[in-house]
C-alpha cells in the first residue's frame, strides 16, 4: 500500500461532562455538525484515554502519547515542560525545576509561599534575575515566568543530576530547605551545591531590589526568594523521522501554543504559527487550515493542527464560548476536507484531554475521537460527541494506541513480528 | 474544585456467569434493585478487570489494585498475604512461606503431602509449634493456620532473603527437600540454613507429639512435618496519605475479613469490624452502613465497605444465598445513599473479583461496577448486572484505572504533566 497523508486536528480540552445550564448536555452535543456530517459518517468513532483511564493528562504528556511516546515510561517531570511552555528551548541533560516566587523573613523562614500570588512585577523580576545571576560554578541559569507567582528554572551545564531534593518546604513557617543530593554521585552533590548557591544568590538580588521595596511599602509580601521543587532532567525523545518502525519523514505542527510547539519540536515536527492564530477563542482557524492544506500539497506526511480556544473557554467555565470555538473548528475541518484527496488521506479529530467547563481543569475523562481513513469500518454517526463516542466501534483506546492506528491506516507502521 | 468524599462498596466475588438453575441468568440479574434504582440511573456503569483480562485475582491482589497499587509490579507472593489473612501483622522485610502439614516416614520421604487433608488438631499443632520452636539463629518464627492442612510460616529477623528454594518437593514418594540459596548472597545462604533448621526442628517436635500419635493409631497419617513453598518477602506499600499525587488524609475500611483488613491496613486505612459483621451470609450489613455514615460525618476522605457473604455463597455454590446477600447489601447501599450528600460524594459499587457459583472459585471474568459522581455522564440503567455492565460507558477498566477515576471525580488526583 502507498503511504497516505495523516492530518490530526486537536481541539485542546475538547471533552466535557454534562452541563446543568445546557440541560445536562455537553457543549459538543450542542454543536452543529452539518458542515462535516459526511466525513463523520464515514469515520470510526470512540474514546481515547491519553495516558490511561483515571490519570489526568497534562497537555505535554497527552501530546507525547498522541504522537507515540508513552509518557509513563519517559517523562522527566513538569519542570522541563513548564519551561518549554514558557518559551524555553531545552536540550537533553538540561535540569529544570518548577519554582515559586515566595516571601521569606530575614531568617529565611517562609512567610508566604506564593508572595501574595498575584505578582504584577513578575516579568520585571525575572528579567532582573536573568540579567544578574550569571553562571554558578560553570552552570548557566535561566528563569522563565509562567503564571502568577510561578516560574520554571533551567540549569544548563555538564553532568547535572536530577537526584536533588526541593528547596521548597511545601509549607509556611519553616526555613527554606537546603537542596540535598539524593544519590551518592559527585554529580548529585555538585548539583545540590549549585542549587543552594542559586537560592542564596536570588535572595541577595531580590532582597534589596527596588520593585520589591515598593511592593513591601504597599503592604504586599515582597517576592524575595524563589523556591524550587521537582527536579527534572530533560530526556531525549526519538524524533518521528528517526523511528525505524515508522515511515515518517516530514511533519508539521500548526499551533500558537508554546508548550505544544515545544513538545512537537522535540518529537521532530516543524512548528509554525500562522498569522491570525492566537491560541485564544478569537483565533483564525481557517488560517490554520489554509497552512495545513499548503503543507499537505507539499507532501508532508503528518500534519498536526492544534486549537487552544476550546481549552481556554473550558478553563473560563464558558460553555457557549466552547461551542462557538468547536463550530469554528468544524468549519476549518470542512475547509480541509474539501481540499484534500479523501482516497489518500487519514484524518483524525479529537481532544488532547478533557477540560469540563464545570471543573475548569483537566480531568481524566476519555476524549471523543473520530478517525476517517480509506477502508475503515465506519460507525455511520453524523456527529461526534462524548455520548456517541461511548457507543463507537473504536472502543476505549489508551495512550500510544491511537497513534499506532493512524500510522497503520496510513500504511506507515512496520509489522511487529514475522 | 473542593474534594468530595469517596465511598467504595465491594461485594466480594460479586460477578458471576449464567447459572442453569436460574434459567441462565446470573444471581445479580435476579436481584431486586428497586431500593437503589435512582442512584444506579445516575451512575456510569462498566466492567473492571482487577488485574488484567485473563488473570484470576486473589482478594489481596484485587484489593491492592482497587486502591491504586498495581500488584503486577509489587507483590511478594502469596506467603505474606496468607499469613495476613490468618491474622498476622507483617512488617516490610518479614519472610513468609505457604506451608502444608504433611506426613513423612522415618527417612523423611513424603508419604502424604497433606497429612490426610482434614487435620482436626491443626490449631493445637500450630499452638504447640509456636510455643516450642523458639528462635533459630536469632530469627523469630510464627506459624499461622489457614485452612485444612495449610499454614503460613513467617520468619522475622535481620536481613532475610526470599531467594531460597522450597522444602516442599510438590510430589510424594521423595525426600523432603533442603532449602537452597537461589542467590550468591550471604543473606540467601543464611536464610536457607534457617529454613532447614526449621524443618528439622518441626519434625522433631511433631514426631513424638501425643496428638499425632493418637492420630496415627486411628490409621490417619500423622502431621509430622511442615513443607514450605513460595518464599516471599514483605514489601513496603506506599500509604494513601503518603502518596503525593493523591489528596487522601483519612481512610477507613469496614470489614470482618482478616485478609481485607490486613491489606487495607498496609495501605494506610484504619480497619474496623462493627458488631454484628461476621464475614458470612448472616452478616449485619446495615451495621456496616451505619459505621460508614459515622465516618462520613467525621469527614473521612475514603470509606470502604467490604461484604464477604457474596463470596462465601459463591464458594458454597449457592445462588439463592448469593441473591439474598446482594439484596441485603443493596439495602445497606440505600441506607447510605439516604444519609450522604450526593452533591459532595462519589460512590462506587462493585466486586473485587468474580466467583461464579458454578465454579466455586475466583475466575478472571471482569466484575460489574457502577460509579456515581456529581457530573458523571450517567448511563441511565436502573439496575447493575454483568449484562448491563458489558454495555456500560465505562467500558472495560483494568487494574489501578478504576481507583484513578474515583480519585479524579472526587478532585483528589494530581495532574500528570503540565
């Protein structure tokens, strides 16, 4: 069989639970599917648990599984991916922590683990630190602001170890912890020394920094230290084009979201953000579809379109905004379907995880998925929803299984065995 | 989201197969569900394979998986759990074997591997041995009688190894085996010496013991040795309240079954047996529900009710007794449902494994499960049975997945990823 093109369309946080204000329907159940009813009816439908039932996926772990890497076996923790989500480019061996701006008193007792949580000057503080910390024992340090009081801190140097304990005591009223080596290696001992020097240096820099003084004068707790937790050492992921068992040469991820672009880049995708794609509910999704068609015509093997607006609407607890984004997304899918050769194309539409508008956070509920492929046994549904998906013939797929199916239907998967 | 209380109700051995005398219905299919039809209709339904499809679970391995520990990765063998089921309290590092009272001749040739199987004096023999064996090279030995000729033998001391071979030849007409070290460590060599000293000492003690003499005179084979098999070293399980990825502080297991209470205690539960709870078909299940409501009102996070009568009826091959226990159980569930706040509670009702009345033993058939939770997409069934469960929207869950779902719906699970 000749290899087919694969187009994967993800609506971030697509899945949902019954919503009281929608008469116990889900947003997806109220979406008008008429623009894509034909291709849906030719698709197999089912559920996908990005990690496994009962595990709440992050966007990073979900995307690893979506593209064939089991994150249960190969995930260095949130630190490196928080940094990637904040725009960092990490290399294998880089060590990253999740961090908090916090408030300590002169004895280094933690007074507020979040320094008041809303830190208006966070960007300014991070810039100041990055400009003044310098290297520590030959190790380069980069701080990335993520949200509110949260940062990711990357240490880059030779032979760093993730076997070091947190400096964050995870509670208030006690002293900032010294990082300790958790292995007997020289590498762990040195890394702990570097981390402790970092803590000291950050506190010295922030203690007298003008912005903090001003904040203090306004009776807000000053952000005068960074507490670190969850050391994680960036791993090397096999790129799609390096994986012997797959026939993938060129792949592209079309997204406006740093974390998604970062994960896809690690896996060997080119990553592009079309003009007008914002990552929000206002994003121009036809612009994304247009770029997808362009790469399709250029013969790319795997084309990935990621839409963030559904997740944003979910985190905002806004079901009507979620419905609107999904409908806009389906128009983009329809645009695509009209422009590709359905005899030579596999198309999957799904979520990367469920973000119910009533929960406003990722849950472990499986996501609905539809797979169109030449030759697939179609379920004949004319729409896709959480309820249809529970009756779909794909059943309940886990982790990397979905990717395997896409690779098989596109004739890109090697046989396992003789 | 605020964390919700979780109530788990297990009918031991609940699942079944079609029974000819019931017109090819299962006991569960003939149960009157009217007392709980409302909460069932608001639940999601499905199947759970406690370990994985095709693996017959023990009550111990099933309960480990039920509460989030994959026994495929972390199970020391039946020895330690047989001992726990017989009332032992084991510590990590304790070494335990399954054992048989057996009959040997004067050359230590095994004449009857089960010493006639029904050993009326078993309790007396075990007491006599426990009172007279004493320590062996600083290792304390405890024998626990389980059923018929079966015992569990616990060795407690410094640095014991489970890398030792059986003394049980698993056949008759051959000599009792010497335990041999299966690793080159001093620990394995010493443990083998201790085990062999145990065999010798037990035989010396039993050889001339009056009870055995009398038994011999009655032409019954004397129980004059204990054969050991399946060395297992007790592991340390993470307690629920220690697991960083879960928000569980206080949990209670309400059961009259030593094995279940033992496993739950290892996992961090408090274990209680209400007055009137017998572990049999006559057990007072409303008494259990009443205690559950008490702990619920005291703000416990996870409340577990275990009912053994369904399994006892199954092992007896008695379908009508099984039906009667299930109906009694549903009355207890109804009592609970009337007394908890359904907006703030997750309730699961399921089996820990299937024990078909026609098989009279545990099988690998998946067990029916229903999960009620605020916001869950309900299937709208009004009863739960093996047949409904096969059409339920939960699909077929495996191992620790079910626990993950309960933790997620109660907002007690941490996200895996960024």
